C-alpha cells in the first residue's frame, strides 16, 4: 500500500487485480483525515480504469484521491 499526504489528509492506494481480466491492476483508494482520529472519509474503487502495472494504478489512485479532497474543500459549508 502506498501513502501520500495531501492537504491534511492521507491518501492510501493499493493496486488490486482487475477481477474481470486478471492481468490488469485497478486502484483501491482510501482517504483519511490526518487529524487525531485518522477517520476514514471515503473509499474509491473504479472498475472503469485498469492498468498494466501496479505503479500506474497507484499513480492514478493518488490522482483520484487528490481530486476528491479538492472537491470536498471547494464545497461551501451549508
């Protein structure tokens, strides 16, 4: 599992076998608050993107995590 700190969050990405093809990797992303609780905020698993190497899947997963964090921080409080 690879980890990245981004805007007070921790993005963890694992590359798992794409169950449909069994020769490609799909990113599994967990996003946690870096604050004291390290609370799980979101999980992202996409079957629409598969990669031939685990490193490419992990890089894509980090991009998904950063996009989600950015979209949450751009939302105005209700």
